[in-house]
């Protein structure tokens, strides 16, 4: 499971021109699910993300987590995080989980985030979405549960 995390001042996701998720200061998490992922990957990434110290403290050091600052999380499914561009010019997605595997794991990830005292918003699984992000820093971090 891969998560691309962006520290944001605010963000929102739109489907068919309508806002379906909106956050203020916090994290946008683009989540890709591989066919080999399990509930252990969900738990690992959710815990890691909410405790990741990438917000600045009073001294300007990245020392605070989303929990510490009462931040918010916008979680969006993103199968393209498993794009394989090694051959040719068109990405392949053989490692990305099929929707029947990915959707329950994505929903489990969202549920795992919601178990913490933090506001969590989402996009629409499998939907064509427009995502507006005001990246803060910019700070962008990639996590992969295979690296735990």
C-alpha cells in the first residue's frame, strides 16, 4: 500500500462539480492499494500517517503531527500510485489491486483514520475527481507499507 502525503493549508475534492470532501490545515493522503495488501498494511499506514511529525512547532521545526495540531485529513483513492513506467511510454497498472480488493481496503483505511480524534473527509472511490490542494511548504512524503 502506498500513500502520497501532502501537508496542506486547505484542500477539497469535487465530483461532477460538487464538493464531496473539504479540509482546512492538515494532510491530503492519496492512497494506492496493491493486490497483495492486507489489513496489516491498512493499520500500519493509518497509524504512521496520523503520528507523522511534519508540522512545524513554535521553533519552526517539523516536530508536530496532525493529531498535535488538530489537523484534518482528506483521503483519496489513487490507483495510479502503482504505475509502472519502466517500459514504453504508457504506464502499466498490473500491481494495482482490482476494485473488488482495493475498495474494502481503502474503506478500512478511512475507518482506521476515523478511529483517531481527527476530522477525515474522502473523495469517491473509483470516481473521476478534481482535487484542489494548497500545498504547505511544500511538504510531500511517500510512504510504502512494503518498507515497514
